[in-house]
């Protein structure tokens, strides 16, 4: 599975217990049977199945760290939303994420199971300058209207 939910749950649940943190997972495209299994197996983690976009953005805005363990994907809108909200990204080391993050500068990239816990702890310990940097980066590089004008210009000139 691309999102590697089970991997994240195993690793994060240990950190949640050790550091008295609250972890939230939003699983919008999950079958009821799988959702029920996950909520039963990890009672220390809060799960949301059906959540409106504005509610999800509120959850993100109250979060310190955004985590994604996708193995392949394009630039994730949720990553950009999290960065814009001031979250510290802890994400898999794939090309799409490297186009937005420099490991240790404005987030953390992990390459496998072996360094995820270390990168997660680094994200939790990161100071406010990293979050502020991400907010400014998103304002500068990810403005929807500005990006659409660039795409339109490319399409019209072809």
C-alpha cells in the first residue's frame, strides 16, 4: 500500500506513548472493516475517516509535525498545506518531496524504517524557525493563482 499506514502506526504509537503526544490519522479512503481494525489495534491514536476539508485544515494547523511515508507520488497537496500551516514535515525521501524539502533545513526526509524514528524525533524537537521558513516558502512558491498563470502561459505559447 502506497501510504504505508501500518508502518507509520507501529512507529508512531511507540513515540506517542513515550512522549505523551497525540497522533491523528486521516484515512478518507478506507474500508469500514480496515478502519475498525486500525482503531481497535491502536487505541492511543485518533482516527478520522470522514472529515471535511476545513476540519482537516484545522487539525493540521494544531499539529507540530506532518508525516507521510508514501513510496511514490507527485507533490502532495497535503504536504504543501501542512507546510503552509507551519508543520514540520517528516516524509519519505522521494523526488517529489525533495523538490520541497532540504533534509534538516525545513523538514526531514527518511529513507526507510531504520531512520524514521530518528527523523520523527528531530521533527518533534525542531524549533519555530523551521516552521516559519516553511510558511514563507509556501507563500512564495505555491501560490495557486500564480502557478496557474505560469501553466496557462506555457499552454498558450505552445
